[in-house]
């Protein structure tokens, strides 16, 4: 799966979980950029990402993400294994 495909799938997940069809994710997007993205939503997003991509994250990985690009890279590395 290409990184742009991962980003598109993530955008669908974020729009669904945060109930906002206007969200447009870019590599540099952070939680500060999206009003609805709080700590509870973050947990829901992580759970849904793991489910949709069939992967599991470590707590270290989750806390290391600074922006969406970090999440995409992490997913890409797990799918490449």
C-alpha cells in the first residue's frame, strides 16, 4: 500500500471518528489543527487504525508521533514487514 493510500484511508477514519467530513489530513497535521481531536478521540482513532490496517502499535510508537506523517510512516513500516 502506498503512503498516499494510507493517508486517504486515515482521512476517512478521522472523518468518521471525529464526525467531520471537512477534515483534510496532510503530513504536517497535528491534533492542534483539528478541534474535535482530543485525547478520547485519539484512543478511538488508534483503535480504529489498528483494526482497519490489521496492525498493533506499541505505546512507545503512539507517543512518538508528532504529526500525521509520523503515523503514516509507522503504518507503512508495519505493513512492509
